[in-house]
């Protein structure tokens, strides 16, 4: 099936410093609606506010994760559903897409991270550990030690003043794998809540000081959402956070 990568292949990918970089590639079954198409176009453009040096998204190739050309995981697509489960017992309903894309165009300030949540139904513990070992051998990775029921590994690549981040989660409760994009926005918490009230916006438990989750239309068979990190969010820089709350894994 024909694919549409949003970034160049590894042989021609370089970061700001000019060196070649290894990339995680998230394969998706479709290009989604106009909001997601807008996001992919901005990421492909290389604009500073949309760049992630260590991740790319490719559409038309199923639902899976690769490290450059090496497949890491193939995830199952579930029955169609409009509601998106962002945490156990927490779901959001799609908002009118013109409202979502209008908000992002006006309020977007920066790409924080790409999050990929892998359900225990798609990867068992042995497969997950093998995936983490492979990624940590190629990219700087930290396992968060925050008392979560899930295993959370952060990939944090620094290149000068630019930091690229991918969050990998082995979800021991979720029935379906999912992905999300976290973006910094100019609106404060009150404005984000007003723009996306329930049932179109919600907080994952513990995320109330940081970001609000809103459904991102990509495919009714694939849960996906945007975490909107408001301007008054209590977030520190990722290199500091992983050093304070995580343990480096892999070669150093």
C-alpha cells in the first residue's frame, strides 16, 4: 500500500547540528481529518514550533511502530468508535473540527511531545521489554519512576536549544493502543476549559495542572487525542524532569 511519510528517510535526515538521527516512525492507517492533515503538514515543513527530530508519522501503512526501517510493534485496530478513551473511565467526544483546527491555528506555541500508548493486548511484557531495549540502544531513554501502574519510557533528545521528546507507554489496563500529540498553547487553563468543556475536553487523573485532553480525529478505529498544555501549566523542561523523575536506561 502506498505510504505518505511526513519526513525524509533516515539517510537524508539530519538534526539542527547536521548529524544523522535515528527516528521512531508511527504508522497510521489514514491521514485523518483536516486538523490532523494540518498538523502533519506543519511537521513536514520543519517549522521550529512543530519539529520533532526523533519522530515521524506515516499514513496508509496500518497501525505500527518502527525504529527507522526496523519494525517494533504492530497494533490492532478496534471496532469504530467516536468516543476516545484517554484514561480508564475518562472519555472525550469529538468536537466540531472547525473549532479544533481554528483553536490550534490561533493558539499553537510549540510541539511538546508525541505519545504512543501500547496496550497489553498488543504487546506482552517480554515484547515490550524487547522494544524498550531496542529503542534505548539507539536513542537517549529514561524510565519514569513515578509510581504509575503503567511502564513509561521517555525518549529525550537534545540538540542545542531544541529538545525532541517521545513518550512510550506500556498500558496494562487499556483495551486499545492509542497515540496523542501534546502541544503548548497560548491560552491559560480557564480559556482551554472554556474552549473545550465536557464532554469534548477532560483531564486524565493527575494531569489537571498540566494539560487538557481533546479528541483528535484520525480514524474511528484508532483512539487519538491532543493534550493542550496551557500557558499557566506547571511544567518544567523535559531534560530536567526525566533526570529528576526517571532512570537512564541503555548505553550512556
